[in-house]
């Protein structure tokens, strides 16, 4: 396909001037902030198709990340509807956690080493540690609050000193947090949020691994950027470097995952 105008006409695409500019600017780093319902997802979908159909970029070179599995499925379904199922299957729509787990699996294959086992359900572990430390059983609401705060601390990459400054709970949160971390180290476990920290550490430690993923995905899209946490941004920062091709869309007033450390200020 020759140019953007032909592309628009072929697929009856209607975008405003700002959206069109976002679609055709494929080099460098861009941030599109807009309110819900303003067509942010449409811009991502059209941008990917433009890169494939007009610029002839290899679909395997494009990584599209979002916060939730539902979001990743929706992006793929939207692309399939607009541009066809066959092409949609060649594209990589993924959650950041799933991508991070892929980094860990690549490390295991490449270096023939075994990463820690993923702990599927943290709640029973926290419940038992609570009972051991405080000689009583936690209530379900309190247990949920502790689990959420652990996720927040990991996603925000808080130090012990910073954790101490958080609002107090019914029990000493830092004590149970540190007990939880010791338990996982002893049992060689990692939880859902440790996956991010583990992958980030691997990409920092092994330059050749970072180079592999940078070369594999020179174009990165980030949907719902307002729900991306600090550790997630750190991973994306490594992948794109200072001059990488990163396109982010979001609405900083719509973050719904603040309790998990969503960091729209980034």
C-alpha cells in the first residue's frame, strides 16, 4: 500500500487530525492522553495496521502491552475485526506480566538455570505467617488489605524505610512483609508481582538478554498507560532505552489500580 491516504480509504478509517498524527508518527516516543471513548484503542489498532500495510514493518517486531488479559484479548479482537484474523494472529498482544514471565523462561532456556517457582495463591501463606507471628487468625478483610499492600510495595519498589511511612494497619505490616519475603527465598518461590522484579533484574544483569528483546521488539505500544506501575515502567524503560520507539496511550484521570501501585505520574 502506497501511503496513509490510500490506507484510510481502503479501510474506511475516520480519524481526527490529532489521531492521524499519532498513527503516522512511528519513530521516537509518543504519549497520547485522552478521555474514555475518544478512540485511543482505535488509534493503536490503526497505527499497527499502518505500520504493517504501509511501512511494511515485520509484525514480529511489534509488541503491544496492556495491564490485563481482558485488555490484551480486546485489542486482538478489535484488530481481527478491522483488519482480519490471519494478520491478528501474527501480532503479539500481551500483558506486562506475561511478557515478564517470557523473559524469565528465555533466561531458563538460554542459561540452563531454573528460576523460582511461581506461587499461585499468596493468601494461605500470608494467613499462616500472620498466625505464627501474632498468635491469632486474621480476618478476611485484614488479610486482603495485607495482600494488597504487599503488591503495592512491590509495584512501587518501596524500601523498608518507605514502607514504615505507610499508614499503619492493625498489626506490624513490615514484620509480616519481611517474614513473607524470607519464606519465599527459603522455598525458592516468587509471587505474581515478583515476576516483574525478577524479569527487570535479569534484563539489567544480562546485557545480551536485554539486547535480544530490544532487537526482537523495536516497536512497543503500551495501552492503558495510567494503570502501569513503577516496576512495569522500569521494564519498558529498559526495553526502549532513551531513543526507542514507544507509543503510550492512556488517561491519567482514569487509573483504577492505584492500590496495586499504578503510577500514571511516570
